[in-house]
C-alpha cells in the first residue's frame, strides 16, 4: 500500500506589539499580559487589520490588549519563527515586530477579553515570569536600550538588522 503525504501549504504571518515600560521609584516596570489556563505571561501583540501599517497595528493591539494608550519611542527589532498548523498541515512563517513604548494614559484594568490579567512587573521580575524565551530576549533588549547599553533599530533598515531570536521557544509548557 502506497501512502500519500498531503502537500504542505505555506503562509507568512505578521504581528506587531511592544514593550510598554514606565519608570517609578523602584526602577523600570514592564506591562505584561497574562492568562490563567494555560499559565502565560507575554508581551502585547497582534495581527494587522487589512491595509494597516505595522506601527499602527502595534499601537492598536497594545491599547486593546492592555487598556493603556502608548506612544512609540522606536523599534526594538523583530522575532521570526516557524510553526505548523496541524489542522490543515500549513507551515507558517511568522514575524513579530516589537516597539519600545511608554504609556500616555489608560488603565490596565480596562484590558480586553483576550487576557485574564494585565499588570506591571519590576523589570527583573518580568524577565523571570515571561513564558517565551524569544520575548524575554526582546525585553532584555528593551532594558539595554533604557539603560543606555544599546540603541533602537532604525526603522528604515531591513528587519534582519533588528532580528532578536528565532523559534517560539517556550520556557514552560504553553502554546507556540
């Protein structure tokens, strides 16, 4: 008996979001989005609407997911990873663009339904609770920028210049 392997499809996906920070008396605080089941802490991000620019997507998604209206200070870089959507055997190539952001106004208690909780963490604690290693690397880059050890990525440069990591690489069990 000959077994036929289904042809694998290929799709490219783009998302955008950011590292939202504030300085307080204790140092730098980072805004993270969390779920209870499965347990997850991550950076806010999401998919562009039709015709929407990547920067506009980042601003909108952060506002929707966190309840905070941010302003972009600059680009931190991008992460790229691959995964297979098993339902239809589609190989997905995903790039997520990350920006450094400060809150202008808003309240994390007003976040949307996508997450169970949105809250501020001291930067060192945020690094320890985040679920995905590639996002930990984005946060490390943001902290380096905020502490003067690194520069933001010029937005006119190709994404490969600001590439931070590949692969979803969960630190704990969780979705890619």
